[in-house]
C-alpha cells in the first residue's frame, strides 16, 4: 500500500532532500517493497526495491557518503511513494515493471526492447504450416526461439524447407491450390496441397523438423538414413533419392554451423562493455545447441553506475517482456544474482541459473559476446560523434538556435489518392529512432484525391493535437526541435498554417524540394517568410538532409505498399465476427469463393458443415445489413 507522512502540502513543496526523506521513516515497516522518489512537480526520479524498506530509506536520509548521482537524486527528491510486497522477489518484479513504465531519470534504462521473432509450427490446420511469428503467442502451435532477427529465422526456415519439405503458404493459399507451386519444383515443399504426400507422411516430416529445432538433428539423420536404406532395399529408388537429398541438406547445415556450441543446449549469453560513460550489452541466443543470432543494446546511463548495477537492471528489464532460458551466462556479476535467478525462475516456471563462467566453452562464448559488445560500442560512439557534427552543421546552415535533439521528417504516399498514408520518421543524436516512426492513414474523405497539401495538413494537425493533449507544457522529449517537410513553398505554407492554428509556431520548419531540373544535389530549402536557399554540392549537411528525406520517402512508400497489398488480399470473410480459419475453410469449400458466400441465402449458409444456425444468421446479417 502507498504511504505518506502527515506533512502539510505547502511544507512538502518547499522542501527537498534528506529532511523530506527522513520524515517518511516513522511510517515505514521493515518488510520488503518498492519505493519511488519524486521531484517537486511529482515526476518520478527513481524506482527502487528493498528487502527492508525502512533501512533502505534511512540510508538516503543520512547526509552521506553518497555518489554524485545519488546525491543529486536525494537533493531533487520532494516526496516519496511506497508499495509493500510479500517477498523481495515480488518487489524486484514490480520494480522492473515500474521502471519500464515510468522511465525514471536516475535508473538504468533499457531503451530498445523490441520483440524477437520465433518459428511457429502452426497446428491450426491438418497439414501444419511453418512460419516466422512475432508478438503474442496466441495461435495454436509450437514456438521455437527467440531468434535475434527475422534474417536468422529465414535462414533456419530455408534449412527446414530443404531438409523436411514443409509448407510455408497461408491456409487460404493452401486451400486454393490446384497444382504444385514453384517451391515443389525446386524441392522445397512436398506439395501436400495437391495430395502428393499423405497426411501421415507429412506429419512425420513435421515431427522430424521439430526434433531438429530442439537440437536432435543427429537422431533425425540416423532415422532418415534407416528409411533411405529400407527404401533402397525395397527398390523404391525415387523415395531413397529424396531421403538422400534431405540427409545432404542436414549435413550441409551442420557443416555451416561451426560456431555453434556443443556443450550448451539452451542459454542467453549476455556481455557488457563500458567506455566513456556509455555501455553496450550484447545478447547471443543459444537454442538447441545452435547460435540463433545476437542483438546489441545501449542502455541509458547516468555515467556513475558500476557494472553489476547495469547488468542487474538490464536483465530485470529485458526479461520483463521476453521468456528467460534455463541458463544465462554473463561476463560480470549482479548486485543480487540469487534474487534475480529466483525472480526469473518464478517467471519461467522452472529453475533459471545465472553464471559467470571462468573457463571452458562457456567462457569462450562469453568472451566472444564481450568482444562483439566492445566493437559495437566503438562503432556506436564513432557514429554518434559524426552525427553530432552533422547536427551542429545543420544548425549553422539554417540558423537554428542550437543543434536539434529531435528532427521529425514528414512525407505522403498514395496512387491517384488511393490507400493514402502519411509517414513520420524521427532522427536525433543517436541517428534514426525507428521505434518513434509513425504512420497516419488519411481519414478525411472530403479531400480531393491526390491533394498532397491537404494530406500534410491532416497529418500535422493530428500529430500536434495529440502532443498538446498529452504534454501541454511541452516538457517531454517527444516535442521536436525541427520539422523537415518533403515539398516546396506550398507544403511549407500549408504546415505553417496548421502550426499557427495550434499555437506552436516556434518549432523550426524546413521544406526540402528538388531544384528546377529535379537533379539530386540541387535541392532548394524553403522556410516560411524567407527566400529559398541551397547548399553547395558536396556539403555533408546536404547529404545528411537528403538521407533524412530519403528515409522518410522509403518508410512512406513501404507503408503505402503494405496497405495496398493488404487491401488487394483482403477477404470479406475476415471481417465477419466469429468466423475463424476453420469456418472460413468450410465456407470456401462449400461455396467456392467469398463472393458466393456474401450472396448466399440463409438456408444455404445453414447447410454448411460446421456452421450453426446462429452463426449462419450472423454471416447473413453481416452481408445484408441495411
């Protein structure tokens, strides 16, 4: 429960520091819990957990000694909040949840926490599909992962196709095939869609693939070799040749996997490297004795944390949204490794071990990850220095008050006004911030098709109306310092009109337009109330702006194409509530097409196997509403 001492609000507002913190001690018990330190404006400065809340808070109430970071944090603290928990493990889990949600200034923060892809062997169909899956594990089937990225998944899927001939087409494509596809012609699929393999034999291939994904590839090869010999003895030479090709594919896979560990079945290898107040954490994913890729992270630091504090914070936040493996190997200890292992074991439902290996294959894995962390951080620091010089040059070239910390670049994409979208990309001192990219489906139906000015006005209006609603005092880092608009004076005037109506005219804005002969390198730059200008050819700032504009253009076109493809492939049955994959297959098998379903009589819908009377009425009502 939250507790606060009975201190008058005016007195609390006027005070900060150890005296304010000390006033809470008389209300605190000696049990575990989580505490939050807040500044005079009630913004969360720090979230921490404690085995003994009273003892931990009393350490802040004393005059010292404290590190400079902790001393600043105490000096800024105007109030505190507390939440008691039953156990210290529960406190640790709650602490990491709050850190991730609130992003306090003085905590170590994991900034890039995207989901990782998995391989899914879907069991929604009689002939299971194998595919890349990202996000919540809501579909029925077996999941294998995580992989560091989609590229690693595609490489493994390619191996599985060669060795096991499993389908990767969608269920709707599977149902509509009348002859084998190209993948069958190049020996990547056994063509179950047209009955070239029995369901029993196909399911055996699925089981073999799943054994491979759990690290039992040698057992799979031995079984295939036995089957090949039996086929050869029975003079089924075509089957024997097909089995031989699958064995060769598996052998080639193993030959190319020399970097895979022999003695580590399942582990995450986590290595930290620090330099110049910055840090890189490298994570390698080992599953089924195979290296399934790596990802680097750059947590936000205050510059005074020790390695064990950074590693503890990283693991706590990283495994909030990712399933931990049974073994985590690190190159540095944690503040409380036993507590972290208990918390992760509770999350996984089985024992999780955290180790700092000193010798052998595990130590080599950690050393390799540490080397990658060191090299990645060196590249990151070099790129950051270059980025800082470009931002300085941008400010000088366009007369900005200071180098921009957040640049937002806007572009539109459409074909004759159809499937129109607006796109926003973000760049700053760390380069492109892809987690901040946004797309806007153009909603204004009164716009003339192809009205780029109107589209840009809608996008900017929606963007800044939301910003004003969420942060009217403009205190967050979500507010840009500079807007780059893909367009000339007309676009700049349209955007300026929007910004004036919203009362945010103080944000610098530049329109980027091609020159009269539309030659790359002769861009003209437009600003409200000034004459167009240009930068000399070869100017690094010119290349920088071109790169920003081109990235916005790439994102806009990619988003537009995805929307257009979705519209082309849309099935009217997808919009009917309660019609899932099985019912959709039954309807398509009975009527032949979605169009025929939409025009079917109620009695005909009721006659479909698997469609109840209530569902038939719902489908009929959906297509005949109004």
